[in-house]
DNA sequence: CAACAGGCTAAACAGGTGTTCAGTGTTCGC
DNA sequence: GCGAACACTGAACACCTGTTTAGCCTGTTG
C-alpha cells in the first residue's frame, strides 16, 4: 500500500486517491452515521462502519467531541464549496432541495438536518448563511420588480428562511424515510406536498383585508422605516 | 414473580384525589426533566428531581419507556383539556403561543416542543390536531370572507401549520432560552421578531406576478378541484 | 400483640459508553 | 543493518445507564 501520508494533500480535481486513508474513511463514516442515527451514535458504531477499531477513532481525532467538530468542519467546507458551484441554479431558499436531489450529497444534507434538529453549530451556521443569501436574492428580486418590498426586509427574510427550513425539518422529523440515508426522498415528498400552497401564499397572500396588519402596526408602532439604521440589542 | 403493584387498577380511572402522591410527583418531575433536557435524561435525574430513589421510578412505571409513555399520555390529556378551555380565544395556529404565556403551562409546552423535535408521539398528535383545527378555522374564515379560498384547502392548511410550528421549533432550537424552563420567553421573542413579516406575507403576499404559480400549475397539471383527497405516490 | 402489605430505598447487576494502555506489525530515515 | 515513528488493535479501565434484589420502615389488620 502506498504510504503517501504526507500532510500536503494534492488539490487535484479529478484524481483524488488519498481519501482511502483510514482517517478520511472514519470521518466519512462518522458523518454518515451521525446523519443516520443522530449525534448520540457511539464511537464503536462509527468504528464498525469504517471497518476500524474504536481506539483508532480516538487516536486520530482525540475524542468523540473532537470527531464531532471535525465532521462539522468537513460538512461546512462542503457547504461552502457547493454554494459556490450552485450559486447560479439554486436561488433563494431552495439550496437544500437542489442539493438533496444529488444522491452523492444526500448524506451531507441529512447531516445538516440533524444538526439543525440538535441546535448544533452546522445548523446554526447553515441557517445564518441561508439568511444572508436570501437577503441578497430578495433584494435583487425587489429591484427587478418580481417581489414586493417589505416593511422590514431583514425580518421578512428571516421569517421566510425560518419557515421554509423549519417546515422542512418538521416534515422530515415527523415522517422520517425508511432508509435514513435517502433524505432526498423525504425532501422530495415534502416539496411535492407543500410547494403549491407555498407558491399560492406567496402570490396571492392569505387574508383579504389589511385590517390585521394595520391593527398590529398601530399596536406596536411603526417598524424601522425602509433601511433601518441599526438594531440595538433589546 | 410476584407483581408488587397489582395491575388490577387501571391508571386513569383510579380516583387519586391527592396528586401529592409520589407517583404523581415523579410523573410531573419527568415531564419537566424531559422538557428541559430531552428524552435522553436519565432515570436517576428524574428520581433526584422528584426527591425519590431511582428504584421507585421503575417500581411505579415499570421501565423508562413506560414512564415516557405515561408522560406522553399525561401531556396529551392536558392538551385536550386546554384545547377545550381555550377554544374561544386561541384561533388558528396560535394555540401554542397563547398557552406558552401561562407560566403554569410553560413546561408542558416545552415538552410538546421536545416531542416535536424528537418526532415522538405527542409531537405527531399535536401537529395533526393542529391541522384539523386549522382546517376548521380557515374554512370559517373563507366563508366569512376574511381569508381567500385556496386551490387545495387541505394542502394549504398543512403548509400553514408546518411552517408556523416548524419555524417556531427551529427558532427555539437555535436560540434556546437560558433557563430551559421558561419556554414562554423564547416563544415570545419568536413572535416579536417574526409576527410582522408573517402578517405582511399573509396580507400582501410576496411575489408581484402570478407567473411562477401559473408555470407550476401548467407543469404539474391542475390540482385537485375543491376537496381533493388523493395522496400522490412518490 | 403479631403478621402482613406496600411504599420506599441502598446496593448491586449486566451492559454500554468514551477513553487509555501496552503492544502489535509496517515503514521510513539513517 | 538499525532504531524510531507510524497506523493500528485487543483488552482493559472508569463511569454511567436501566433495572433487579433484598430488605427497611410504616401503617393496617387480624
């Protein structure tokens, strides 16, 4: 077998042989296992999946928490890369759906969902990035006249991201796929069921009058006018 | 083996006037502990909270799973009662918010959220009941001319419930309150932040044109006219 | 009074957990 | 060749888990 354990990894795009190292195999197995069974999965389970001994997992990563962190970093790096590559075709809040369709990435999507479920770092980071992106996209959409302006753009974006990701998370949690690996099936089912009402709500709204909105505005006072200066901590 | 507590007495029908009994104290402590720390909390933790020995917990409930089931039943019964009492003032998807404001019920709300997070029975039941209720309320709202009719009423209701509960769950998961007991603070913060954009979306929509909706309708074919009841296979 | 019953507990059990340790080979620089 | 560094493992350790066992203690009943 090749040694080639030099720290310098070749950034070759096509030939990527060095991911057969035990460390990489463990990391991949851990991401998959955590996505499947949640972060309570045992080190022994990860080791078995990777075909190594539990001691080797600790030897390479130091502890289970460190392994968890390494998985987080790994997935975050993958998200950053995927975001760059899919910038064009995945607009707005549909990044996850697009990614989930690629079987290759499905386990990673599962990991993100698990992290959101557990309130972990990856989930938080993913949601925040999603909000930042969505803010940009909606601003463009407003400029182009595709989307209506909002009384509070930032708050609207937060709401849109929270409701879309939250509903997806809830749907997957309530109706977990038989094989925990193919999250894409669950995501697809979610989209099939709920895409129409979402689109309908987005184009036509839900209420017939402005009464509730106006009453609320009167009650809480005016929201930040247009481009709010800054938001002091409450 | 001799069964210590004769299984003759059916729980629920037994008239237990003093809820100061150890069994009741354990049940209450378990609901609170599970809401606080999730269902991974140990039997010993519950026992300590209740001021009893771990053995007594098992003695009264048989096993940890049985204790979990008993908690579920307890909370479900409470939900049913609260729904009956608050039918009038809590309309639509705002039941949880109303209930969360009553400090007395806050831990129970926390339990419901935990169960939704874990995909447990209480969460599932709660969501389904919520959908049933919301369907009734929106039907009334449509009749009264307050809400616009939908291409698929059932799907819209499901979407509304999933997005409101899902966004709440995600918000609480991402920003857990310092003291896990007062969920009401987190719920209140969620409402303060996201109620305006929600209301805005409901009254004005988001998109300026019907193009995306029409394109989608053309793509998937017409939705079930009126009361469609079929579930498309994946 | 004695005898029994049941709520209740301390202690232990069996099993799983993350982690450590001593010791395999195998490979590399000298 | 040598010795060191390396990836790697089986076995153990200490701890925590749910659960069981034996027995205490109190109240009731004969």
